[in-house]
C-alpha cells in the first residue's frame, strides 16, 4: 500500500472489487474502453490473477471508498539495444487507470497516475 496525496493505493481485496463493479460498467466509461462492459465473475478472477502474478494492480481509495483502479503492465522495452545482459527485459510499462464516474473532475486520475509513476520508477525500477 502507498499513500499519495489524499489517495491510498493498495492491491484489491474482494470488497474493493465489489465496489469497483458498482460503477465499472457505467456508460460514461464505455467511451474510453475497448471492452465497454465486463462480466463480474470474470473481472474478479482477472483482478485476483493479475494481483497475484505481478502485484502491480491497485485500487485507489479516499477514506474507505474505492474511487478508481490503476495498473502497470510491465513488458520488455521495444527498440532498446542490450549493452550488457538484457536491461530491456521488463523495463517499461503502460499505465492504465479508471475513475469512478461520480468522482471525476477532482484530480484523482492525475494523482493515481503520479503515484503509479513513482511506483514504476522508484519501486519497480522501470526506465
């Protein structure tokens, strides 16, 4: 878990995922997503698997309310020559995030991305 501004980022538990599922399929989010709706059971399973495998999937909380999700999808860097060894392995990661539509316009998405950048560079050691 990490605190950033008024947000707490942590790996999700079942209660957190249940909160996300209350707003995840909202039509307002569909405009920004490749998959506009998710099956709740498949979504729970995917979050558990991702959290167990990489530890880089988080929920963002303000108090006890889950207001968003954010992830790092760690992958090999493209087009990076290997000087010694393979420093390009697991060296970059896109950041994905969602914000509860009822919480938009308050800067929470920006804070989540700032926190994820700190995690990516300071904790994980990405390039």
